[in-house]
């Protein structure tokens, strides 16, 4: 919503570095996948757009997931890069949200190209453990 975008814009104002942290992982997959996928993709683009708007932002780190890069059921021995993505079809809603949000982030970075005013990096951890800041039925 407009309010959320404005809040993200305010949140990055006067920041030199921004970390876009992981999305909540619901305890159960929702019937409607868009409940997870839409906020992941739109939230990522909103944060990057806000960072692009504010000249003082020097760097952005996005927390994605190993599930955005590899299929855990297929063993591959290789070095992965930002060119590698897992197949989104047949994946869980959470994994699809990570794949699609990271693809959207790299598309945004490519789109702004030489006009880019900040460095951008993605980390893809295999597991994150800790309390949720927003409560609810998430892990």
C-alpha cells in the first residue's frame, strides 16, 4: 500500500547502508500463494526504490535464501553466482517468494544500470534462527 511505501522511504532516509532482511516463514503454506509472494516481491522493490531515491545510501544487502539458488533435492557441485536460480515451478510458496523477490531485485539493479548510486549484494543463508519481530503464526 501507499502507506507502506512511504514508511520504507522514511526508514532509509539518512541511512548510509540498508539491510533488507528475510521475509517471515509461515508455519503452514497458505492456500493463496500470493499472500507470501506478492509482499516479498513488492517489498523488495519498494526498499530498493527508496534506496535509489536517497543519495546518502551507499550500499544495500538483501537477505534471500539458499532456496532461491538451488533445489535442495538435486545435488550439484559448482560455484553459484547471481546468474543461478532454482526453478520456481513446483517449489513451495516460500521458496518461490525468495526466487521471485531476488530475481526482481537483480532486474531492478540491472534497470538502473550506470545510474546506480549504491552497491548491492545478496546473501543466501541456508538457515536463520531467531524470534520474529512481528508476531503471528510464523517461524
